[in-house]
């Protein structure tokens, strides 16, 4: 990890810690439903906003040679047959499909285009951030059907000083425009194998794991 990325991560952790100070104790925070009882998602929908490093499939009806499987470059652009350096980030799949249709209309009549997101890294604000007493604090890409267990495995679990059952999940509520806190029982999940403590994640979730106080 570069020093710039590490500094950004530390900054995010610091902000999360400040936000924690003014919130209710983890014992009084609401809990999320178990992952077993949440309807699974099939993948990013039409309202998903494409980000750098996402993998896309472009289909052009009756002109398959003009379609392609591409990865969004770090500069946010893609290149497909007949189209070079088309901006893709910040757009939904349907918006990007319309842009491709417009470009292809210069070469073929009435093109019909669809765009599917095969693998999505998401923008930084949509990634899952895990900070505190974990094996490796990090920001990781969100993927469909991701659970708290998946995220914790990706960062090496909790460290020996973690107070897993006092962990919190901070989630932005689009309806209210405010952050909400939920209590997590990571100790029960990892030490007791309690599957009810495993919950579904959403893009942008922040997981905060405090250390035990001796």
C-alpha cells in the first residue's frame, strides 16, 4: 500500500473514531437482521453508478462484433470497437448504453445496446472500510451478497486485542441524509460460530472494531 493510500485510510479511521464519540453505546445501538433472512441481490442494478476498474460487457444487438468485454480504466474511460476513450464513470449502465448507441449511430442504423456490470470495484465512497482492531485495516471493493464475514476474512479477521462484540457498523441512510450506527457481534460470529451475527453489507459501510480495555 502506498504512503498516500495509507494516510487516506488513517484519515478515514480518525474521522470514524470522532463520529463514534458522539454516538450511543454499542449496547444500545440497533442490530441488523441476520444475513440468513435478507433477500439476496443478484448484482448491481440499473441505478448502480459505474466506477474505475469495473468490468463491463457491452452487447450490440445484431452486431456482436461491435460488442466487447472491457474494464473501466483508472481514468474512467473505456474503448470498444469503433469507439475510443468513452467516459464511463459516474454513469449508470443504461446511461452508458445510450452514449454508446449515440456513438455507434454514426456507423450503423438504429443500434440497440445494453451494458452489464460483470464485476464492480465501485467508487471509493461505495467501498467497504474496516478500521480498528483488525488484522489489516483496509478499504475493499463491495460485491453483491457480501456479508460481514466475507469482509472480515478479506482483512485477516480481528486481532488479539479486539472487542468484537462492541463493534459497530456505520451506514449512510439515503432517506434521511444521515449516518446510522448498528451494533455488531463479531466476537459471537468468530469465537462461537453464531451465524445469526453474520449480516449483509451495503456499499459504503464502515466497520469499526474497538480494542478491549484492560
